[in-house]
C-alpha cells in the first residue's frame, strides 16, 4: 500500500450501507482543510526535530505562506493552544502520525454525518478487503441510526447469519465494552478479527423484552454477490447480496442461463442487501430496464444529474417480482425504486432501510482516504427515500419462529409471479 493508486480498490465496500461512486470531482474545501491539518502537524513534528521553533513559529510559517488564501483568516489559535499544552504537559510519548489521524478524524466527525468518514492506512486496508468480498469477521453490515449501532443485514451464509443475528438488531456492547460514543469504524474494527476467534455481541431486539448475548465465531467471508436457483415451473430465483465490481458480470452470465432455459418469470431477492457501488447498481438495473432514468443524483446547490439505463439489458422482457425488507439499503433501494417507478416489478415484503445519499472516495497523497457524502439520490419519479425507505406494493411481515427452511415472504413472491406468468 505504498503506491497511492493501491490505497483503494477499484470498487467500494457495501459496509456502512453507502452508494459509492468513483471520484467525479475534487471536494476542494474538505481536501484543503485536510492538507492544512496534515501540513500543520507534519511541520510541527519536523520543526521540533530540527529545532526550528515551537508552535508559534510554525503557525506563522504555515498560515502565512502555505495555506490557501481563502483559509488565511481562519483562527487556529485554539488548535495551537491545545497542541502547545499537550506538548508541554503530556507525560507520555507523542506520536505525530496518530495525532494527524486524530485531527482529520475529528474534523470529519464534526460534520455529524455517519457516512462521511476518514480511513487511516490500516482501516483503509480493511475497507478494500471487504469491498472485494474477502475479509475475516462475522459477515454483518452495520450502521448508526438514532444513535444506535444496528445490524443492517447479516450476509447470506455468514457466521452472523448462522448465529441468529437479524436485520434491525441493536448492538449494546462488543465483548463487554459499551458501544456508547463508539464510532462505526471503531465498532467494525472490534467486531473484526482473525478466523477462528470469537466475539460476543450483546443484542437488543424489538420483540424481546431483555437484551441477550450472541457468541459468534469469526471466519473468512468470501461470498459471491449473486446467487441463482432454477425452478422446475419455469421460474428463477436470483438473490443479489451486494453491488460490487463483479455483480453485473455475474448477473450477465445468469441472464444467459435464463435465456437458454426459457425462464418465464423471476423472483429477485434484495432482502438484507446493504448496497455497494453506485455504478454496479446502474449496470444491474439496466439488465431489467430497457431505457430511461435509473436514478437522479442531487448535488449541493440543487443541481440534478440523471443516470440512465445503458440499454444493454438481457432481462427487460421477463416478468418479475422483487423481495425487499429493512435490510435492503442504498444501492439495492436504487434498484427497487427504479423497478417500481418503471412498473417493471411488484415489490413484496417490508419497508426498506432508507439510505438515500451517495458517497465519494478521495485518496490522500500520504495514505488513507476520505469518504464524503456528495449527493442525495432520488428515484426516477423524483421520490426521496432517505430515512423513510420504500414501501412494498404487497406488505408481508417476516413470520417469527418459522420452521427451518420455511420463508413466508419468498412463498408469497412465488405465488405472485405464478399469477403473472399463467
């Protein structure tokens, strides 16, 4: 990870439930602030090392010459005062690299946006591993809602799913440590761990009066993003687990299989799909929608951009129904919203998560990266779904305490697709 272009994978992870895009523009204000803080702390360390002076001398040099003109009048006196006190009073060793990370993380967290975050070199490495579909952990997507750390969705076949974790579960503690005041990235790092080790999550579940512990044994998480089952009645079941760089390629291969087998109807399962890469969502949606808008992006200032179907879809004429639930978030909501607005498929299940923003990655020259919320997105009909979600056309709640192998929502989906293709 020494080369800048290796600091971030060509894809972006689905964790935190974001729609991620390749950088289209430089977020100049954030980047300037970032470079300013990095320059300040780096120069401070070098200055003390070479004996060129304390914070006041360094402040004058950086703010007077190196800072962009627009920031020369910003008062950093509190920063310098605090840093000087730490320098003079702190009894332990000072790690300037960690201080830089802390300054950047603090600046970003002050925006109070759970989806705008800073990755240092270590957390960025973890990020890249996960978006590529291979990492060691429990295989659950988490987010923050109403100051609660919640399970958005356990990945199919993962230790989290096998242990009984469910979408909507609230995490109270990790290995006995309260998650109050814990950032989402800190929580992820504590839940992650080497294959074979275990983590204990204390869980609060809506339908249970008391919280309880779940002990989960970590494993390597490496699951293909698309799964297929061909049925004898001419229908096909497709489950999309996330939107990563391989998703559309896998779906394209599946589309060929469906054509070869003369499939008459599709059940598309987006339940517990936490999202992923925006471009992947556009490509996947294009498989089902021949033409027209897939999603609108709305930027700062109200500027809107329409992202359209690429017109190369192979499944545009096959009837379909779509399964959604509270774990369907972000990119999966883009797909579900487009299918609904284009009257392409019936939505069945429960209201989706409601994550209607787009994030962009900016890789930093000295390592690490910023993930910044740059836009809201709207469905083709102009609906905003952030914090509200998408309601299904046919609402059917998950039946608790079902027999192993029974899925009442999937049964309803098969019933509806059967009506359509008769």
